[in-house]
């Protein structure tokens, strides 16, 4: 019912910048928290940044001061501005959303909470 599509990944030199986007679509009634996770080869998936519906943000210590998460509620989209990129930022970045979907039946309308994930976008930091 819901799809998250990431974009903006690519190859960047150390010290460079990238801006990731994640657009949510489907039968969305409302979106609560959204965020970004990343997973490097051989490592566990880790939280990068989150943003609430009210705009409150949290960041992993490793990206504080370098990354900025933001959202455009009208477009159901979040962004991750990544500056001063380092080689250890190399990973697949995944978009996450805690949202409510609305399903219409002939006898009723139902709202259900859903945890949605994107398929990931690869970010590579290398010379």
C-alpha cells in the first residue's frame, strides 16, 4: 500500500556533499516519524537521523554537524543533506517511515500503522 523511493546516491570524493531524497506514496493518511538508516558491507544497519512530524531531529554521533535531515510534509518527502563526507560514510542508505495508511472497504474504513522501508540508495565516498 505504501512505497518509499530513495534517490540521490552516488560516488563522491572525501569532503564532498550529497543530498538524498525519499518520497512516500500510496494510501497514506498521515506520517509520523521518518528517518534514514545505513548499512555498510559486513556491518549492522545503523540509525543515521530521524525527524518527527513536528520537525524534531536526532542524529547519530558519527554524523552530527555534518548531516542535516529535513522534511516536506506537503510532498511526503524527507531529505538528508550530507556534507564533509568521509570514506566510512560509504553504505547503502535506507529511508524509513512510521505512518498510517487508510484502507477503504465496502463496510468500513480502516486506519493502520505501518513501518515502511525503501529499497536503499548506494552512497560511495572514494577518491
